[in-house]
């Protein structure tokens, strides 16, 4: 069994992240936004999922706790969702801000590369979106795993670390394949701990 | 998967320790959450649990009596108090959704402060579940039952302490718990009904005449729609006041490849966009053809994105024939959604024939209603209830 932290960034579905991981038979705990990378390591977490939140990524990065530090420096697997996914861009020299076309509700996402995180999710899947902002410029060293009609960077990953970002909210479990991304992330956490 | 038996086993000693030797009063509405909380608490502290249902004036037709009978069958005796006069007085003149919810909360807990004293109870037990505090803490809508989580000291303010045995659960888990506790199917499978009841379905200022027409409309929807179609289904009522919106009509005509007119109601409803509260207007579309609900529900997003004032897209089912096209004062929207846990929801694909049958009955029963719509907006960007 692995123990995965769900950071309470302030979004509507943060608590569902912990529920989803527990429903998969693993251990999960909702941790506060103020948590540091050192605390996550000291508390024995095998991975961390950072939930969405109401913060606007362009000018409210000061309201995102230590997420940028975790994104930059964590060795444990990281799955950054929604605003945390957007934060990956500025954290590595890219850019994020208001989306030309925001997305809300169930939207089709097209898989470009299944890689580890999206194994079994191609060629496309429907999942819940709820975002006003998005990644505008992808930083160097990241690849795109999925896109939607209105949003280019739906899923991204770091070239050589288990750091993933996803714009959508599979933790709402509305889409048929939503559970798969969490099964994959749990597997990634298990493999990373070996 | 959620293990209800394990949850009960872990909860009982905690609840007993929390209540100690004190008596506790459950605020029972007859909804799934408070009924299951009552059954769990009953198992924990037995005769130390008392149950009270407040008839706020916003319950459905015949509901207080039905709940009393239903709970009796489940082994719990409930007292009923008619306090509707206090609620109507407290809500007079309020039309903003949040102000209404806060006035409801104050009235509700002032009464329970009084009643916990009457019943000599130290604790108030309530069926708060996870979406209640998540939506309230997130500023989406102030669920009336959220107190401690937003810093209200209930002991000082109202005179009781709180027990919320289901606060970490979602509706689907609460249902499993109800089943495990041996409650009758009709209790744990009921469709949810919000604590403030018909108040949140009566958009804007609450008046006794609108509540009366709303109550009839809700009963009609509940007669035609079943748990097989939707996890929640109801009607909402609002003023017909508004104006034609040419730009939206043009956009919708293009989107649906159909002749479309659009009417922007002044009435506002609550939504959630990117984890932020959104309080925006209702737009009513009149389309030439009966489009599939799935198509309407998908394409409404373009209207919500491009028109910042719009919170929800409603599609006209039928309207009342009046001389010279005069508008009657109120309109009704039917809503039916599918969901697991109410944090997100899709629109139920009810057939047009059934929508028309419901609209026809509503128009016949409610002489002040101009149009009957179907709400085709999922959550997000809408919420399930209107306010």
C-alpha cells in the first residue's frame, strides 16, 4: 500500500482526490496548502496530488503555498491538477494565464502519448473541466501527453522526473476512464518507491 | 470502495464519547443525510437521542406528515413544529441568494437554540456531508448547516454544541451507510432535498403565491421523473421580467443551425466556474426544432463562455397562450440531473414527449406561469439547485 497526500489547495474537488485514492485501496490524507516538501517527506508520503483551487495563476501565485517549490524539487511522484498544473509553467520558465476559451463540464480529451500516466486512456476520454486559466507557453523539458479542442496542454510531463500536470478533474469520477489515471498514478508511486 | 460496516464500527465509540451522558437533538428533515445521521446516532446513544422536524413552510406537499410516518417505521419518533411564519417574516424583502441563505440559517439555528433548551439537549446532531462544507468554505454557496467550519461558535451563539457524524462522506456513501444500518429503502434511496427546501427553488424574493405554484410544479415533476432518470429532479420558479437578447439569439441560431430567439431573464442563479462562485442570469432559448438534450447540453457551453452575464441556459418547452403575446409574471424551469456525489452533474436526457407532458400539466396548474423551460446546463458551470 502507498500513502499519497492530497493538498487542499481550496478547490471543489480536493477532498474527492483523497476519496478516490482510498477507494482504490490505498492510503490518502488531505494536507493543508501550507505544507512543505520537507514535511511531505518526513510524514512518509509516497506521492502527492495537488488539487485545483480558485487562485488565478497569473497574479495569485503568492496564494499557492509551497506548491511551486514542491513542483521544482520533489523526488516523489507529483500529480498537479488544474491551477497546480498551470503553475508548472511559470515554475519552469513557461507562462500561464487566462484561457482564450475556458472549459466547464464534461469535455473530450485526446491522448497524444499514453506514456505512464495515461496508459489505457487513449485514443480519447471524456472528463470534467472547470478552468478559467491555462498553460500558455510550455516550459522546456516538458512534453504534451494530451490536448482538447479548446486547450492545447491538457496533460504534460517532465522529461525525466515523475512530475505530471493535468488540467481536468478526473477525481470527480464522472468519466468512464477517470479512475484509470489514478490507478496509473498509484502504480507510478509504487514503482518509484522500489 | 467505501466500507459502511467498518465506518459504523469506527463511528459508534467516537459518537458515544462525544455525547457523553448528555442528550442530543437531531435536526431531521426527512432527507437522506439527516435520516441516516439519526439512525447512526440512535444506534450510538439510543434513548438519549430526540428528533425534531421544523416545518419551515418550504417543504413539499404533505412532506412533514410523510417524514414522521417514514421515520416511525424506521424506529425513530419525530416531533414536528410548524415555524413557517418565522421563516416568511425573516425572508421578507430579501432577493439575493446568499442573503436568503444566511437569513434562513439564522432563523433555523435560533429556533434550534430554543428547542435544544426545550428538549434539555446539550448537543444538536445534523446530517452535514462533505459537499456542504466544501461548497461553503469555497465560497460557492453558503449551505445553511455550515457553522463551526466558518468560525461560528454554536455554544455561545445558539446555546448548543454540534455533532456531525457524516461530515466526511458523500451522498452515495451515505446511502450505503443507510442500507447497512437497516433503514427502509424509501429512506436511503430518496432523492435529495435541500435543507432550505423550496426557498432555493423560488428564485429572488419568496412570496406565498410563488411558493404555492412552485410546490405544484415540483409535485408534477416528481410524478413524471423517477430515480431511474435522474438522481435529483425538481422545478424552480422565477420572474418572467427580462428582455430579448439579439446577440445570443444570433449565436444560438448559428450554434444549433436553427431559428432561435433568446430571452434574458433578470433572475439570477448560482454557478461554479473554475472553483469560483458565479452568480449570473438565466437565458431562455426558443428553438425551432426539438434538438436532442445531449446536443443542447453540450453546446450551451459556448453561450455561457461568450456571454459573461449568463449563468444558465434554459430551453423553452411550452408557453401559455395569452392575448397579444402578453407575458405572465412567472416562469418555471424543470431540472433533472445525473450524478454520483453532487460535486459535478450532467443533464438527464428526458424525452421531449415527457418534458411536454410535464410542461402542459404545470401550465394548467399554475395560472401565473408564462413559460416552462428545461435547464440544459451541467455542473459546472451551473450548480444543481438554482440558489
